[in-house]
């Protein structure tokens, strides 16, 4: 009972010094990969880099303690990070305090949903995400993730467009004119280091090596160049005017946003008191819609101003009072000497501080990371925001769990350990719930880090506890060392990690299995790319197509006409090109007989009657009917009546016990007749053949001439 509630107690059965040594080495090795990866993934999620360390603090330990896999390494992962950003960007500005609060709340909702699925033993719900859908989504997500890092690689800044492909086009346009070559060199250098070390020996912590080398180079070369100056230091009147106009627009957007929030609150109260059609609610809704239109108009103007401000290039010149002045590069006085750097104004979504404008003349780095552990607290619960986040939380929960359980199953196959998917759901749920107390965003099992855990010989989940302790040590003592880590290197880390997610063979395999599975995978892939950053729409389209195909196949299952094969099996006559008996139609129905397909069997029986002029008897081989409901039973009863009233007869063979019990309870067996139900098709043919072939001119009936009846079996497939 104790090990059921606290699975980690089973770690210590037969635990010894060798096992402890392997767990400690594995935990440290995984931490060396996790620390730089987690920072990169946090930025992918739209959060400051150090929130990745917070997500790597509590979740790995809790997931290992309450999951069933001994080697699964939990923490920030690429796809879940991307889904987090996509979920929250419509609600708040990336990186803002509100955005961070929503990310932590999202982790709590994901955790609760996963935990409840595990406790209620509903892990099977993950099957709604079929393999073709997941393959299509994962390949598209890998491309989206990799391309989303191009702006950091090129060292350019652009506003996000409504669609991801439009944003990438903006990045490429900006890169054509404003690429920061040292940033690009840092990113490419990190790629070379990671790829080279991985080829030499995959066990080398190549990510950490790339981070350490580039951070050292960044510090030594002064990679980050930035100055903070007042508006008066900008020696370009037109730029000053644009800054003032930009601040006015952004402040007006903030004011309208606050007004809209208050109006929406009043609208909800009016709806609660008078219903959706109350005049007060409609009036407030109209005011909110008007404010939304004004906000969108101002956002477009602010975007154009922001784009223009970012395009200006400045040169720094020493002023007459030993102060630094900034001239447009094309207007710098010829008699003045600059410091050799070209500066650009750093412009975000908020009003610029006119007394502290930031101009960057170098590459972007991670910057200050708050030292110490995050403050432990329960996230503030907001019902309205929670309801908005819930659909995204469901998708993240299922996707994250699918990723985790597939990794865990692959490792369990190698180690021979017992894996409980529902217990794994509980572990992942508790990890997200506990993680949100430490300011974590949603996490899941990582393929790359789990592989490292397995390769280094981890024996129990204690290795993940060691990993968490290593993250604690970094947060307490080593955060200053990460200040000069280039953003381009974090982008390279992400791009290197998601290369493994691209799996073109998955499309080919799905198509070879069934063409419609391949089509679903391709459509999901394209829809996810087109609708990005609204990734949920791509998944929904894939799930809808999968369910549609499932329903269509359920409504129209395979109904095969059987004939005797030379190997003494009754096989599909059409598939194998076999000659059928003229007087006996042998029919096999492949699937449960229920309300959605009951009439289809009736149509197929009538089709045989219409197309076989010499037909006398129908034999239904029922080994494919593994279940039957009231509609199916009623359809069978109706078929028996119709066939016999039309002058034909009908019999059944291979009726399964579950179906036979229904026939007995509903007295359908009495209607069919006990003498018309046979245990084997061979018995039915032997009993029916003489009667159905009386006065027949059929030459050499294939049912008895191809193979002796005592050797006859029913083929399971085509």
C-alpha cells in the first residue's frame, strides 16, 4: 500500500553503493544538459531565461518520485514550451508579469488535469491523439520552433505578425539589412561545437561545452555593447518625434485596454443579472467592441513607428561636455570620432523611458539572473482566465503525456521494468502542480535527457533528485556566470535539440500503412504550419479528421464475400480473385454490429440478393462480429425476416459467445433456428450444400471441390 502511494519507496529495495554511484553520476550528467536547455526553452515559451531553471528545480524530482519510470527525465521541453507561448500570447505580452503569472497558472491547470486522469485511470484518453496526428504536429512544431529562433540568430528584432510565416518573412527582411554578424557567428560557433563533440562522443555534455565556450568568448570580447541615455542625447529631431508619437500610442493602447477590461467586467455582471440579451449587457459589449477596434488601429500605427525606430542606425560621438551623443549614421559630423559601434534603439511593446533609452551596439545576452531560489507560493487563481486556458491545458496535458509515455515505454522495453501509464500521469500531474509553487511553467518528459539518463546507467529515480539538487546549486551560487551567455547560443541550443523531432519517414510509414493515415498526417502538418502560432487549430483539425475516418470506417466496415482458397481457407473472393458458389453467398462482417453500421449489413445482404440471380442461401460468417447492441440485434432480426420472406434462407457460423448470449436473451436465436447456427463454416457448408444444390446446373461448386471440408478454416484477413 505504501509503495502504491509513495512509489519512490521501491527504489531502496536492494539499493547499494554501486547503484547510488550510478544514480549520482547520471543525475549530474543530465543536469549539465538540462541547465542550458531549460534556459533556452523558457525563452521559447516567452519567459525570461531563468524561469527555465525554476522549471528544472522541483518538477524533475517530483515526477521521478511519483511516476513509474526509473529513467524518465522530466523538465522543460520544446513542444510544450512552444504550446505555452501559443496559449498565452493572445492573453498577455510575452515576458510581462501578467504573462508569467498566466504561465504559472497554466502549469497548475495542466497538473490538475493530468493528476485527475491518472487517479481516475483515464490514461486511455490520450488515444484521441492518433500517431499520424502527433507525427504531423511534431514535424510542424519542429519547423516552427527552429524558425522562431532565427531572429536571435541574426540579432534582429521584429513584431510578431498574426501568422508565423508572416513573422518569419519580417525576420528575413530585417536580417537582409540589419544582421548582427557577431551574433550569427556566436550561433554558428555553438552549432559547430555541439555537432563536433556529439560526433566525437555523445556522452560528452556538448551543450554545456558550447555554452561555456561562447559565454567565455562573449565576456572576453565585450560581446554586449549597450548604453542608456536620455532623449536629449539623440541628435535627430525626426527620431525624437517618432519616440514621442510611439509613447503616446502605446500609452493610449494601455488606457484603452484597461477601459475594455472594466467594461467586460461590467458586461459579465449584466449578463449574470439579466442574461445575454439584456440591454445593459449588449451596450457594454458594443463599447468593448469599439475599444477593441481602436486598440487594433493604434497597434498598427505603433507597429509602423516601432519598425521605423528599430531601423535607425546611430553612431556614438563624444559631446562638448564629455557626454555621449548619438547621431544617425548618415548624419554623423565628419569631424567627430565614434567608438566604432553602430547602435540601434531597443524598442519593445511598452512606452520608452525618455530618461533612459537603451541603445545596443553589440549582441544580446541573457543578462541578470536573480540569485537564489524562487519564492514558493501558490499562484493566484482567476476563474475567467482559468476557463480561457483550460482548452490549451488539455492539449498540452495530452501532448506532454504522449511524449513522456512514449519515451518511458521505449526505455522500459530496454530495461524490462514495469510501466504504469496511469501512475506516470499522476507523476507528471504532481510535477506540474508542485512546480507551479516554485514559479514553473508546464513541463514534460524529455527524450534527449532521458536518453542521457539511460546511457549513463541510472538505476532509479534518485538520479532525477540529484539533477534537481544540481539546479538548486546553480541557482544559489552560479547565476552570475550566466550573465554573458549570448541569446544566439540559446537559439542554437533549441535548433539543435529540435532537429531530432523532424521525422519525414513517419509520413511515409503512415501512408504505406493506410493512405488516409498519411493524408491525415500531412494535413495536420500543413494546418499547423499555416495556423501557427495558433497551434491548437492544427491539432484540432487532425483530431477531427481522425475521428471522421474512424466513424466512417465504423459505419462502413469491411463486408467480404468469401470463397474457397487452395490452402483450405475461406478468403476474400475479390481480393484473391476466387470463384464463388452460385447458390450460397458466404459473407463475413468485420466489426462490431451496432447502431452506426447496422443498416450497412442489411444493404450488403440485399446487394448480394440483387447481384446473384441463382442465390438460394446466405451464410454469415460471424467471427468478425465481437459485439452487438440493440440496433444491431434488431437489424439481424429484420434481415432474417426479409431474406426468408423473399424466398431465400440464412444461416450463421462462428458466432462468438458474447453475441450468442444477446441472441439468446432477445430470442433472436429461436427466430433464426438452432439448426441454422453452426460452430464452423465447414459444418454449415456440409449441412447446406446438398439442399442448396438440388436440381442445380452449377459445375464443380468451389466450396467443396477446391478443398476437402474437413480441412476448411476461415481466413482471418484478406
